[in-house]
C-alpha cells in the first residue's frame, strides 16, 4: 500500500511538470537537455508532443485558416502564405491564409487573424496611396464577388480581395530607408548596395541619408537576388525602369513618413507592379509585415539587428528549441501563437487607427 500523503505529493509534482510542459514545451524539454548545438530529433519530437498537449489543454484556441479549398477554381499561384485563384479571364482572387513562415519554412501552426491583417493592411495602403499610384484591387466585399464565390463567403470574408489580372513586371521593386538584411551584408562586403555607393561608417540598421531603390529578381532557388539598375533596364527596359524606380521611392517615402508618425519604422519594403489597361499598377500585397521590415520605433537601436515587430516571439521560440531549420518545421506553443497574433492585430491598429474586422 502506498502512503496517501506521498501519493498526493507525487501527483502534485507531476501536475507541476505537466503544467510547465503545457505552458512552455521548450523550457520543459530543456530540463532534460542542455547539450550545446542543435536539438536531436527525439528532443524535437518531445517538444512537438508537449506542444500538442498544450494545444489540447489551452482553453481558448482560436481558429485559423491554413489551407484554402475551392475545388472548382483554378489555382493561379500559391506562396508560403497566400493562394491566388483565377476568376474568369481577367480577375484573380487573392486569399491570405493564417500560415506563417520563419527561417524560410512554413510552420505547422497558424496565427489567428494574420491573413485578415495582411489583407486589410494592403487595402488600407491601396487607399492611402491612390493619389500616387493606381492599384490592382477591385473589391474586398464578398457581396460584390461573382456568384460562383458566394458559397465560400465564410472562408473569404476579411482575408480576400478580387483583383485585376495584370501582366506582371518580372522585377521586385525594393525601397530601403535603413540598412538591414541582404543590403547590410552587401554593404559590409563592398560599401555599395545594388551598385549604389553608400557613405562609409554605416552601422547595421542605420537610417540611410535618403531612401534607395534596390531591385531584385526571383532566382531559380526561389530566393530574391539583388540586381543593379542597369540589369533591371535590360530586363524591363529603360522607360519602365525609371517609372518603377520613381514610383517605388515616392510610395515608400509617403508610407514611411505616415508609419513613423504612428510608431512604426518601415525599414524596407518590396513592391510588385503589373501592366493593365490603366497602365502600370501597384499589385500584390503592399506594405505588410510579410513584404516589409516593420520595427517598433520606440525600441529602435542602430548598431545591431532590430527585433521584428511581428515574428520575434516565433524566432525566439525556434532558437530556444534549437530547431535544425530543416523540414518539418515545428508547431508553436499556444502562448507564442497568441502573442504573435496580438502583434499583427496591434500593428494593424497602430497603423490604421482602426480595429481589425474579424
Ligand atoms: C502576383 C504571388 C501570391 C504567389 C501572380 N494582379 C496580378 N495579376 C497577375 N498575376 C499576379 C497579380 Cl498580383 C501575381 N503573384 C505573386 C502572389 C502567391 C505568388 F499571393 N503571382
């Protein structure tokens, strides 16, 4: 016979461990594993196991859309986060899911409301910029979508947009007001970025004397590859290149100035343009945390890498569990998911002054 007091003590200890495992799988597993280097697969397995337990225990798991499912629509393109479908001959349906990528992989967990934030933020900027540049948006009101889409209203509301199908220009138009990421790497090696000579002595994340235009192309690897302005002229022609460069810088300046007044630094951002009946239009998503580097202005500290407005909890968690950055990407504990979701919703609120429509 077990002594009842020690049995109850054992249960108390077990409950405490389980509670820690559920709240923070990474910290729980770290109790058993503190060898330096990358996690072995059984450790990753344990972390995933407790992440699963915590998602079962978590009382308020919100739903996420990870996959779109429109059986009779033709897929036009699909990315890590968004799926694009053909609607008739000259329209596309853009749907932003709640998928999130980090270190180049889509993670197993979705982020509630992320797709809605991306869509509604793009719409906000399209409207904000409409006197500078035409855009591809037709409508985001599901009631105005073609009849064939109505039965998917619940999947589409708040996270989708009907757009004009355009002839896309095969260059990514990047504007940078601060030196970070690939530009910082290039600058450290050559003191130039995309053929633009910069002043010496810049530190990582420093503000540039003026914003620069650094075009890129999708390389075969799927990664963007910086190109010089001359290379861009060879690809799309001298006339279009000058127009895209001027538009890109004008849009960036207007948006970055607005965002700065709302507590967010837009360090850099990527635009894609398309050719339509109306001429060159701003297409794809614009000025979202997925297409830009957003930094909280009150935490800006040049001389080092900045923490990300939206993905910092995710990156910190993935470093904490020492994921080897090979697929499959791990799931996230519910605390990381809900804190990250709050970051996206907060960025939307800060920028637009409005509440997200959920
Ligand atoms: C944009 C992309 C995404 C994967 C195609 N207005 C347009 N007309 C024709 N094509 C496009 C657009 Cl925006 C178009 N992409 C980039 C977006 C997923 C790839 F959501 N691809």
